[in-house]
C-alpha cells in the first residue's frame, strides 16, 4: 500500500469511529435523559402520565405514610402544588418531613408518581439545587436559611 | 505552629513560582545556561514552601486550633487523631492546598531526577510547571485561604462531614491527585516541546514514565473512590456515573490512550502530533475535573464547595491553560516532522484503534457530563443524563477495545499478521466461549449479554497469558529455555500483559456483580431470619453503643448457609452528634471473591428495623482488577528501557518515575 493509501485508511477509520461515537451519543441522549420538574410545573403543564421525570420539592408535613416495612407514600410540595409519591425501598438517612428531596420515576396520574429512587440532601446545611430553584419560583425560599451547595444521597429501590 | 507561618510560606511560594515560570523559560529562549540552571533550585524551594504551609495546616488540625476558620468549619476536638489529620484535605481549601503540594512534589522530582534531560527541555518543563504553581497558589491566596482566622476563636468546631470521616478519605484524594497532577508533568513536557518546536522519540521515552506513574495512581485513586462509595454510602453501588466520578474517568481514558500512543512514538517515531495533543488533553481533563468539583457547578455527592468567585477563578485557570496550550499546539504542530509509516494491520494500527476508541469514549463521557450544564445555562431546562446513557455509549465503545486488546501485542510492528494472531488466540477464544456457555448454564437469571461479558473477560485474561507464553516460546523450545526467555522479557511487556489481564479481571467482576447480584429488603426484629442469595441471615441482636464523636445502633446478624453457621456480620447506623447527622456503616463480609453486604434502614413503626441486604457475586474482582492494572503500570515503570535512555540515570529514572517515594 502506498503512503497515501495508508493515510487514507487511517483517516477514514478515524472518521468512522468518530461517526459511530457521535451517532451513539446522539441516540443515547435522545433516549435516556430525564427532565426535572417541580410540582407546580407538572400541575400547569399537564405532563402526560408514564413520562420519566425527576421531581423535587419539600416532603409535605404529615404526609409520610409507611404502610408496611418498605412501602412508603408521601407528598412533595413546592408551595404551589403537591405530587403524591409512592416508593418501595429504604429511604435515605436524611429523609424527613419538611426536608428537600428529589425523586426519580414515572408519573402514574396527573399528580401521582411512582419513584424508583429518592435522593435526599446529605446534611443539615445543604439542599438540592433544583429544589432551591423550584422553591424560589414559588416564593417560599428564604435566602440565608440554608446554604445552597448540594450533597445528595441516594436510596434506590430494587432494579 | 503559628498559622501565619503557613500563610507567609504560601505567599513566598507564589513569589518563587513566578520566578520559576519566568527565569528558566527566559534562559531557554536566550540560551543562557545560568538562567536555565536556576529552575531546579526554584522548584525545590517552591516545594519546600508549599510543604511548610501544608504542615502548618496539618498541625492546626491536629492541635484543634479553632482560631483558624477552616479548622472550625471542618474539625472537632473529639474527632479521632487520624480523622483530624485527614480532615485537613476533607474540605475545599485544604484539598486545594494538597493539590498544590502534589504539584510541588512533582516539580521537585523533575528537578531532582531529571538529570538526563537536555537543559533546554528541562528548563521549559520546570517553567511550565511553575506557571501552574502560580495559578493554583494565587487561587488559594485570593479565594480559598486555608489560614483565615476567626476572632474570637470558638471553643468547639463544627466537625467534619461524617461521611468523610473514614480511612477511605485518607487515601482516596491523595491518590487521585497524584494521578491528576501527575499529568501536569506530561503536559509540561508537551508544552515545553511545543515552545522549543522540536520533538523526537527520546521525548516519548522521557514522558512515558510520568504518564505511566500518573496513570497507575489515577487507576488506584478511582478504584479507591469506588470502594469508598461502595462501603460508606450504604446502598451497595460502586459506580454511579456521578459527574465527579466522570471527572476522574475522563483523564483516565485520555491517559490510557497516552501511554499507548507514547509507545508508538518511542518505538516508531510516529503519531508525534497526536501524542502531544493527548498529553495536553489528559491534563486539561484533569483541570476540568478540578473545576467541576471545586466550583460547585454540579449536583453531586462530592461537591463540597459553592462560591461563584472561586468558580470563575478556576474557569479562568482552565481557559488560560487549555486555551493557551491548544493555541500553541495549533501554531506549532505543523512544524513537527511526521515520521514512520505503517500498514493498517500492525501493532501501530492496533494502538491507533485503541486510541481512537478510548478518546471517543472520553468524548462521550464529556458530552454526557457537560450537556446538562450547558443546556441549563442556555435554555434553563433541567435534565439528568444518567447511567443508561453512559452504559450504552461507553459500553459500546469499550467492548471493541477490550475484544481487540489480546490481538494488539501479538501483531508485529509495521506489518502484522492478523490470521496468525487469531490462530494463536484460538485457544483463549475457545475457553472464553466455554466460560460464556458455563456462565449461561449456571446462572440463567441475568441479562443475555452477561455470559458474553464473562466469555470476553476470560478471553482477555487468557490472551494476556498467551502473549507472554508466545514471547517466551513456551511449547516451541524446551521449558528451561522458555523460562530463561521469560525472565529476560522486558518488564514493559510483562507490565502490559499484567495490566491487560487486570482489565479482564475487572470486567468479570463488573459483569457478575451487575447481572447476578441479589437484593433483599425486609423489616426484621431481633430473632427474625431472611434469605439473601444462597445465605440466610438472622438478626441476632441490636447493640446501642457510643463512639468518640457519635452514637450508633449496631445490628449483629448470624449467617447460615445450608443450615450451617458461617459467621456473623455487623452493620450499624451512626448519629454524629456535632452535626446531628446520621450515616450508614454497611456490614460487609467477604466469601471467596464475593461479598455479603448488609445496611440498616429506619426503625419501623411496629418495632424492628428496615434492612437491606445484598449478595454480590465476584464483586471484589472489580477492585482487584484495578489494583492489578496499577501493578502492571508499576512493573512497566521498572523497565530497563525507561532507565537506559541516557548514560547514567539507571537508579534515578526509577525514582523519578515513582514520585511518592520522595514524599
């Protein structure tokens, strides 16, 4: 093979790998990303049930019901609207009423949600950033009441 | 020691770093040998001042000097001594100081052991290292001074985040930084070569030990971080595609490509421009990792600092070094003479394929990590790019790399014989197939890809063994001769085979754990039993205890298998009183290569505890594989070739290649 031919092989294989990688990235991005919504946004936008989402807000006071060992129901609120969440699994260490959490899962009805993972902030000072933004939008956030860096810890249900 | 001493030492370090940036490079430009010679002394002085500063901070932590703000915020007088020491770098300021210290140690090692380098190259390398030092010391002094005082001094500190009070934290950041910052040396070599406009095979031989060392440390650092998350966060995962993990994976992928392309450059004088670019990229990605973690732009378990001024400052550093080096690269790369042609099927060709796929994987991780940030900045939409994206892209790009791996070392330079290589690998391939079949037969539960993964892992491990057997002529020559040849093999070849086998071992662990782990979530009272995998656990007793700075409730479980008792496992939930923060201390027990993993949840209304238990088959192979990879790197480092590059440095280059020894 000539020098030119070899260079051609090299360049075309590089472009080939690049094209495959780009295709993979685009395909996967299209397919696997998850959007974040606050409860108020879900109420306004009438998001279709079955959509995979992350929802964040405060765990509503008095809403946590542990029906048996590992089945939990609670509501997430941002002051404007509430989303009912059902979850099976162990909750993270810092999951409490009145605290900021993010849940990931699917909408099962207009304002009901089945979570397969629950993320809670990991220490008294911190609050998930998305939750802070959602609360600010609803005007319930008090600046200085909490620091805003984020340390999330995760609890996830059986796969 | 007085904290101000540490502060002054840092200021002096900045002054020295400025001199170190200017004088040697000026000397190299004007051919002034005297100016070039001051580089090493300045690098040593820089190291001395940063080390003094770091020591002062450690002393402040050990003696619980609560007049220092950083100590107040992150320490507590009741904290055990070990965590008072490691707490020094368990926070933003301290960890940046550790970063600077590692940088200074690398600079000093280049100064001390770089005796075989041409004077101009050495001067330029030290100059570039100095400029990185200027940036980071200025960052510390202007935005993150660890020595800020508080008046009046509080009587007690806020304690360190309990999750970080762990032996894993003592080891993980220093190892990771040795990796990250180790690439600053290869970066400095690349930029120095570009400044000089000259580069040759000898350059690759000087750079390779640093790249290998950094790579081995980064491998260990990532593995350590993964194991720490596994046992400390209490939910049994060992890799989360968390942005901070991705931040360490990207330089690892680029660094892996670099150590391979440097071989081509050294042996065949080809791929020069590409190798220089990779050296720049590996450190750029390390800087990007530092930026992601330190600026607090992420929503992540690790991001313990949020302060926009810091973010902007690090962004400035990032833009200056990445932009500057890439501009220099664009301007000078055309002048670098290309050399060495090779057929597509050859050792070089295989290494090019490896490089293409590894960099593509790094790019995929880069896009997945930064796309959510970019999208939020531009449109305000908040999205998460999670494990499915990374598993798909990185998985699809790494599978061919892993499959091609055993072929590479069996191909000759310049023009390889692919059918011949395939023939020699036939045995490994057949055994791999058999392993896949056996896995499919024994474990029918998991995904269809799992047996293929097992087969691939076995193929790679056997391929590495066949490579060594072929090189020593096993089967073709008498056993004694083969053994003698084996002993005479270059360490680099053995190291490469070992590292490749490590990848196979790691792959086995990953596949087995993700496909066949079993999870049980139950509520249990004392005396209750439940099954996990093939084991039966009984909650024998609950013990409340008090530690130095926490209270804990420990659950002790009896483990039975087939009715016979095989020991106990203990798991606890701790409440750290200073921050009123609970942590989960998972109970882990290793059986062979597999582990039983138990963590405690909340107390349940009707009495008893929520308990999460896992059976994780072959999970330890993941970290064993990583350690073997790093050992392979170390073995390669001890190769004669990397020492005999120049007349005298036999002993020195080895020491240079293992910078920790100096610490």
